[in-house]
C-alpha cells in the first residue's frame, strides 16, 4: 500500500511539472507539436488509427480556422505530408475514392476562402515535390486525388459566387506550382486535361464569361513561358481549342460536320448545308416537367452531362496581346500565341475557326477543246512561217495547177510574188480542203451491211423458166457446176413423180404439196449466194485449182509413166500403187486412216486409239540387289573423320594479313634476288 501511494505521488508531481513546462513554452511550439502528433498518426501502419486521426483533423481545422491563431503555409505543408502517406498506404479503388472525397471535404472546414485556397496550394506543392517518387502502381490514385481536390476547390469558389479575389489567389497558386517551369510535364498535362471539364461540371451553367476569361489568364502566361513544343501543343488543344469546340458555335459545327460526313460529303463546302426545322414533338417533350438529375457515384456524385461554359474571345485576345511581344515570351511560344490569336479573332467575327470546312472534289474536264485550240494555233503559226507554200499544199493538185495557170506573172516581183498568190487563194477553198482532210471515212462494215440487206427486185421477179434457160445457156466449165446441174435434174424428176401421184389424190393434198414446193423454192432462192447465181450473157467463169489438186494430178501422171521398182521385193505386203510414192505426208496419212476405217467394223463405241497394257513385263527388284546397290554407292558408309572436298566459303585470291600463318612469299623472293 505504501509503494502504491508513493507511485501516485510521483505521477502527480510529473504531471505538474509537464503543465508548468507547457505554460512556459510559446504557443507556436505547442501548435507545431500538435501538428507533428497528427502527422505521425496519419502516416501510421494501423488503419483504425488513421481513420480516427482524420476525423480529429477535421475538428481541429474547423476550431482553429474560427480562432484568432491563423494558419501559415508551413502548417498546411506539414499536414499534407501526413495526408500524402495516408493515401500512399490505402489499397483498393473504392477505399481510395472514399479517402479522396474525405480529403476534398477538408476544404469545407475553413470559414474563409483565402485559407481554403492556401490549403489547396499546399496540396499542389506537395504533389509537385513528391511526384517523381510515385511509381506506376500508385499513379492512378494520385491522379484521381488531383481531380477530386480540384472539384472541391471549385465548389468553395462557387460558394463565394466566383469572386475575383478568390480566382486571382487561385491563379497565383497554380502558376507557382503546377504551371511553373520546373514542374513535371506529366502532372501539368493531367491538370490541363481536367481543368475546364471539372469547372463546367461544378458551375452547372452559373458562371459568367468574365470569370471564365479570368480562369484562362494563367494558361496564357504558361504558354508564353514554355519552350517545350509537346506541352505547348497539349495546352493549345486542351484549353484554347477545347473552349472553342464546347461553345455554341463549336457544337453547331460538330453537329453539322457529323451530318455532312454521314451524307458522304455531298457538297464542297460545309456552309452549303442548312439546318432543318425540328418537328413539333420535340417542343412538347421539352415542355414536360423534368425529373431529378441522375448523378454518377463513381465520378463523385456529378452529372455526366457537361454543360456549356460561356466564352467571350475579347478576354483571351486582350491577354495574348499584352504578353505577345514581351521579352519573357520565347520564339516558339510566340508562334503558337499568334495562331491562337487569329483563331479567337475569327471566332469573335462569328465564324468557327477550327475543323474542316471544305472538301475538294476532282473536276474532270475533257482535253478535246484544248487539243483543238492548240492544233489550230500550230496551223496558224505554220501558215505565218511558211506563208504561200503551206497554203498551196493544202489545195489539191488540180486546183493548184489551175490557180497557178490563171495568174499573170508579168507584173510580179520578188516582193509582190507571195502576196499575189495569197490574194488569189480564196479562204473558202482553204477551209473546205482542211475540212475534207480532217473528216474521217465511214467504216466499211456499215457499207457491207447495206449492200447485203439490199435485194434487187429483178432477182425476186425471176421465174423458174428463166433460171432453167440461164442454166442451159451456161457452159459447165467446173465440177461444182456439173454437180449442181445433176441435183437440179433429180429435183425435177422427183417433182414430176409427185405431180403424177398428186393427180390421183384429193385436192386438199394438192394444195399442201403446192405450198410445200413453194416454200422450198422460196428458201432455195433465199439461200442462193452470189456464187450460186447463173452467169449472164458475156460472162465467163475461170476455175483455178488449188495446189493440192495440182500435186495430185502431177503424181497421177508420173505414176502412170514411172513404175515402182521395189514392188516384187515385198511379196507378203499389199502392192502399193505408184501414186502413193509421190504423194505428200498428209495425203498418205489420210489414205492409211481410210484403209483402217474399211477394215474395222463401224460402231459408235470404238475409240480412236487403243492402248495395250502388258502386265507380264512388270518386274520387281530383289532385296539383295538393293543392298548391293547401297554398298556400291560412294557416300556409304558414313565416315565422321572425312573432310569435305570443297569448303563452303569462297577462297580469296590474296591471303589476308590478319592471318597469323601469313607468309610474305613475294617479299622473301625479292630479298633472295637482291642478295
């Protein structure tokens, strides 16, 4: 009991000593001690301790913001050191999103907007300082943290009704941290991507064009100070071009361009399209009461639809013109700023400066008029150069002779001779001659068709008696004509027989036969060609036999005169006629094929050639012969020690000096000769 009493007395004495020491220390040191304690708890390994300390931090910030003891930048940097490592140790995306939301809600603890902007500025400084230590697995959660913190910062500015002082303080912190020259390019590009999207989501249409112009100012300064083309191009696309595209003119242009593209670019210019009037159903839909907005919880309870930001180009133009020709602006950034200035000036005039406005089309023009004009120009030039000779050549020979004969050369001199000829040539004649030369002749196919289609009435009116009279008067000079006459006689005989039989039959049969005979005669007359027509009076037909027929006749004559001397030797064979000895190869083959056709019986299934397959002559190689053949081959058996007769590489004509076994034989010979 005595020991317990002594311990309690000692503890009481220690507490009294601590309180006395605290009273002696200044308030600044005590605040720093509290901050260090908070940081150690936020960065601890225990999750429950971290969550408890975050709740205590929210209370501590609200109490201190309302007290007389104000915050400093160093205080916020110490707090954000602990918060950074708290996010570093958080795992799983849902937990990280909730933690980022809790960090953003810390901005609501401050009563003044200025202190909230300072807290956000300290966050940006810590991120720029620690960005190079973030690995690839933790990159996404810190990018998400930047987006959520920027969103809550815009909400605090919105509560202050977008005051000019708050926006100015916000812009100064951005220029000192993320948009500084020494900042990382990755974090700057991410900040450029999300800035105006988050501003449009938070504003929800409650933002002036003037305040939007104030938010653009730090980005114009950033463009003037930068030298990296990659970051400059990213800033131009994600800030200045993005603001133009999200404006009313930009959205109208995108809708128009999409319709123009879907139609397949029917016009050269996009301005040729006109917007059609919307139907009346849409007006009724717009008048209906709209329900509550559906917010996306994963995106931070924000509407997915991004509203318009009001844009006035005069604020951007004014800011660019103030920084364009300063010493601080580099040459690279000056070119970019000039381009942006021109675009915003055209936007102010009421035209959209970006995108494709025209689609070129190939206009195919015929070269015929060009060629004609050039040919005429060449003709005129030749006429000017060659004068009279050229014009005389254009005339025909007869007209040229008449023209030259009609001239009076008594008064002609060397100077007046050419003029006299030029005056004598009429222009109408020259034009007519040129026209005749250039006209193309009609194609012969058309002429032939006309001749074939025309049938003279004299041929149609000819009777059978006239044809027979012409046939009798005609002298049969050829074999063809004899055959024709014989055929005609046979037809006449058949017709006589049919007439005799027809007299015995009924009159109906006579009519049928007459019709059939008339149809046959008409078809024969139509089939008659020019060669089948009979000769007229005074015409003589000459028959020229072909070379084959002439050879046959010559061979027949020679065969009768010269007998075959080898006929008695081949007694078994059939006696060859002397005609076949002097005939050609083709004629002999034809004769042999005719003999075979007579010997073989005619059947529809007999093939032209017969192939006999002799299966008895098929042989097989014995295994012993195969083994002998393998043993006799030079490559068997395989010898591993055997070297190849020739190497794969081509031998050099000169040995290389790098070879250690190189010997200068030529040099040694020369030395021996000199010695």
